[in-house]
């Protein structure tokens, strides 16, 4: 399989890589869940949060099979893909994930796609519940700068 980054410098994400990474809803949800965390997060905790958003329930109410589906696909597919692109660092020994340097290249695009996420959902509530420095706050700030 071809590497996700095709530029000469591995830290540069190509447009194709960015679009591929954000094309999958589960990967976007993983990135939403990782934002704002300075310390690594256990993959099980991320999977619980993502499963909750996918099924629009609190993480504690996620069915075991729904959680397992998110966890397995995250371990086998989504986290490795994000790790290969340098967007996250995955510690396989500790089963933890944290955002990496290349996330800054991806974040402006993540800010655009968040506008298409389901309204009146637990995800929407979580994203709007962030501080003014959170994702929605940053979008509002960027939009306000565009107005004359």
C-alpha cells in the first residue's frame, strides 16, 4: 500500500492525504475527541466517546458491540492511518493516542467539515460546549475576520 504522504518531506500532508483522512466519519470523530488534550488518551476511552457520538448516546450508554466495533476499526484501520500521516502518535504498548505535529495542517479542514456534522446530537452539543477557544469558537473567529 502506498504511503499516505507523497511529498518529499514526510511532514507535509498532500491535499489527497488530507481529503482521505477526513473522508471517514469515524476518523473525524477520533480527531474531535483528541482535540484539546495535552496528554495521551487511552484508545478504549476514545472508542467509547466516538461510539457515543455515532449512536447519539452518552458514552456510558454505548452497547458493548457498538463500542467493540469502534475500538477494533480504530486499532486496525483508523489510528494507524492517522499515525502514518503523522497526525497522531499511537503508543501501541500503552494503547494510547495523542495529536501530533501534522494535526496543525489538518485542523483548518477539520474546522470546515465540522459544520456538516449532525445538528441536535451529542456530538454537536460536545463541540458547542467547548470554550471560545474550541473548534466552533475558532470557526466563528475565522469567519468574523473575513467580514469587512
